[in-house]
C-alpha cells in the first residue's frame, strides 16, 4: 500500500458541499473529460505546478488531522475513478478511522475496471453531464486543453452508447448514490430529455432516496476563454425553475435548484 | 474600583444614557462610594491589587446587597404559583407567560435584570395547545423580554429534548432578530433529536443563538445547572455570589520570566483574589440579609446552599505572548507549542490554588470556587492588554481545525463556563449537518460550549452576549440606545476587533 500514490491538486480540510455533513475534500489532479464550464479546470491536465503526489499514508495523516470534526472524506477532482487502486487503498484506511468515503464523479468510467473501488465507496455524487451527440462538444473536445490531458477518451461509449447512464443505474442498484447533479447549460443537450432519463432510472430505485440538484451554469470564476465559450448558453432563472417543475412532473421527489 | 462624587455628576449629565441606565448606574456608583476596607474588610494590599488593575472586580458594589447571578427554579412557580406576588399556579399559556414576565421583574442580579429566565421550552410546553396561535403569544412574550429587559446578559435555556414549545421559540427567535434573551441549547446527541439540533444550528447561524452547550460535561462537573448571563454554568435554584477576574495580561507584566510568573507573581495575586471573594461571599450571606428577606428564598425558587462563586480570568493569550517574547520566541498564543505549554502551566497553577482553597458558603460545589473564563469587558485601558478568556487574539488565529484543537485543550479548566465563537459563511445555512459535525467534534475534543454564527449578520455575539451592529454604530455616533450591553459591545469591539473574527471557509 505504501507504494500507491495519488496526484492531488488541493485538499479542503472542511467542506460542506461535497456530500452530507462536514467532510475533507481531496481534489485529484487529472480528468478524462474537459467540460467547457469546468470550474476546476486547473485539475484537468495530468500534471500541474500546484499539484503534488501523495502517498496514501501522507493523505491519511492530513485527514486524521481533521478528525473528529469530519464525518467523512470525498474524493473529487479531476476524476477520482482514474485512480481506482489508490483511491480504494485510501478508502480502506479511512474506513478504519470511522469515516465515510465518497466519490464525486462525472460517470465516465468502465464499470469492470473500478469494481473493487465501487465496493469500497459508501456513496457517489454523480454529475450527469448530458446526453447525445453534443455531449462530445461539451465534455470531450480538445478546445483549450489540447495537450497533456489525463488519459483522454474519445467519449464514444458515452456520447453514442449512454454508458454513463448505465453506470448510474448500476450504482443505484447497489444503493451507492447520494446525489445526482445536472449543470444546466443550453445548446448541448435537450434538458428535458436528460431529466426524463434520470427520472426513468431513479424510478426503479425508490429506496435510494436520491437527491437531484439542478444547477444553473455560470461564468463567475471561469477562466476568460472558458467564460467566452459559454456566452449565450446560460439559462435564465425562469428557465431553471421551469426545468425544476418539469422534473417534479416526472415524479422526482427531492430536488434542489441552485441559481 | 471605588467611585467618587464626579462619577455621579457625569452620570446625571450624560448625553448618551437613557433615564433607566442613569438610575441603575447611580445605584451602582453609590455601592462603590463606600470603602471596601471599611465595609468588607479588604486589606490595603487587596485594594491595591484592584487599583493596579491586576484584579478586576467588574465594578461589583462593596455595599453588596444581592448575589451577582441568581438562577431561580421557575418550576416552583408552575407548581405552586407565587405567594409574594399573589400569583396562583398558571392554568394556561397566557397565565404562564404573564406570570413569568411578572416574576422576571423581581429577580435581582448585579445588573438588576434577571440573568436567567428559565428552561423556557420545558416551562411552556405543557401549556401549548395550538401551534399557530401559541406561536404568536410566544413571539410577543420574547419581544416583550427584549424591550423590557434591556440587557442581553439575560439568558434563556432550551433542550436537551425536542418539544413543540422549543421549536416555536426558535422560530420566533429567528424571526425577531432581537439581542435579548441570550440563549443556550443544552445539547446532548443522545437526547436531542437531529431535527431540533438542525433548527438550533440554523438559528445560531442566522441570529447568533442558541449556543450549543455540552450538557453531559457540565452535568458531570456541577450537576443540575443552568447557563446564564454570557455562558456562566451555575447550579440551578442557586447562582453565584460574585465574579472577580484576574487580568492575566496585566499580572504578567510584573514578571520577568515564566518561572517568576508561575512561582511568584501569579500565586500571590491569586491568593489575594481568593481572599477578596471570601469577604464578598461572607458579607452577602452574613450581613446583607438578602437570604433573610427575598421571597425567592422563602418560596423555594433559590436556596442559599446552591450558591457558588466564580474565579474569573482574562488575558491568557496576552500573558503567554509576553512570556514567549521574554523567552526570545517570535511566536504568539494560538499557533505556538511553547505557548500552549505556558498556557497550561498558568492554568494548572490557578486550578491547583483554587481547588486547594476552602471557599466561603459554597458547599454546593464542594466548598470550592469555580474557575470561569470571563469574556472580557472594557472597563479600563488595561483591557486593551487582556484578550477575553483563553481566546486567541483576533488576527492571530490559526486555521479553523487548528483553532478548535488549540482552544479545546483549555475548556477543562473552567467548570463555571467558557466558550468559543466561529464565524461561518452563508453556505453553511444550507448544510446544517456540517455545523453539527463541527459541534460534535468540538465536544469530542473537550469543548464545553460553542457558538457558530454567520459573518454578515446584524445581530452578533461580541464575546458572550449579543449586540446589534447597527445599534453599536448609533452609540458610536453619540446617540442614547436601548440596551446597556450595546455600550459594552462598543468598548469590546474597539479593543478586540471582535466584529472581524476570521471567517471560516
């Protein structure tokens, strides 16, 4: 285990927004997607001047420092599922401290490659990026970051085969999902179709008691070139409210809108 | 400190005090016109240590005629009514609220306002019949208290169990945004429901109350108790005769090494303060006739045998900072390991002395006085060199997690109360479980009492009591304002920048 390492961009000792309760959030360096509206775009490349590699022991030392004030840890990023062995090892150790272990994911992973990581994860915060052809333009283009992407994927299995929706279904069947998120941006997918798809999936797992967050995309805090790319694509507050109403009409019980 | 004739004229002609504030101030001045050497038998050396500001008696009068803090058991009224006030036992919520308001006017204290107004939720809950209409009554009752008891050292307790009355009280408190009453939730995760704790956390963020008290911890130390005034934990149906405070920052100036402080200066001054406390307690019990005349005693609201006294300290940070500097270290209390060591040495010295001293008329607390982490005040220029309690100076705070751990080490020394405050950002209002995790973590680390509040609210906890920032602004502009505590808030803010405590993100 001592040999396993994880590239980390930053650690937030106390975070209240990455899962229930007070948690230590670890943002890994490296992502397999490149979403135009990414607010942590510095974590997308495989390497970054501010990132450093931690051994699992080093991470546990950092986490232990924040106890007993946290109920768990959340690995976000970047994309945590790119590092299944290291994250699993981290979770196994964190569990011995009585902490719950969460992953914040974009859903772009191969189930069979991360099976044992899923087993070691208490809950996923699942960011559904969208559906259909233009998901490629939104999340898998080489715009802005053309080089040094972490394990770039073509995205075909997601854009054409909706594999991220099947991944969600699988995690729900294991009762491993706490929250589903949709960042609402116009022009890259049919938002009602995405909501309907989510509704269809969670309908089969009523006991999962999943929370849906609909978040309006915003340009605050984006790098200038990214802010430019989403110009004219930000929905109005009314449009967000309408989408929330639509989700309710699809019998999704627990919804929160974030403007 | 003794007063003089000029104090009377200054008060009478003041442009900033209300009529009522002048009346109470004049009464206090008259208590201090007489020499404590004559009345209380202070030695010249004892008086000298008040005059040199090492010991602050918080301007408690020398002609003392009531205990400083009185903690009535208001259940006596619910059960028996009050013969002296010709009140029968209340039969419904209206009678109960009315009777309590009448009682409050007759509960003395050092400020002449009641510092404890009861475990409000358990008092009111049996009378609640209709959440909607009773909410209006409770809200009116609480607003009456704020406008009538113009001193936010007035304290109400709630919990640990969830009740409908408790929920209505918290709703009203959030809606009213009043400084008074100050409020504490007796929090016990085994007894307090998560839902009620969340509501309390939300209220605390929005209007800086209730604070969370570690009820299991206080029960172990002093048994049945109430939180009153700022955060003083005192026996129920009793109270505290007196609270003097050692200005540790001032005391430390007289020492030129840590050894000299611990082995010489500190024991000398602490013994002087213990003797002063003995003399005050003795006068109140033996000479003032308070316990012979008060209907509260006769009817069983309080018992003489349930009183104790508080040995207060302030300025631990400043004392430690001076010692660090004398030791040639470029470090400050809060982020210095050596600083923590010195802090513990100071507190262990005081704890040993206080626990070795048989106090007067304090059988309820094993004949011992109780250490108290006093929240500070601005009574003299020396208060500029004395940070409240054992707190870290504002501006020298470490990160939140380090701050929690550093402060937690010192809570154990203060069975009659201490607490710390942390300013959080708006996102926590939507994530109350995160606040509860921090509260629980603080208790698990040794905390007795914690207040998580929002940085940007008008109602703010200065050091242990609440003021409105907008009212402080009016006071600063020379206007008379309703609440006397606003003046304390103004002074403390000027000395300790407490409105600018580090934001926790």
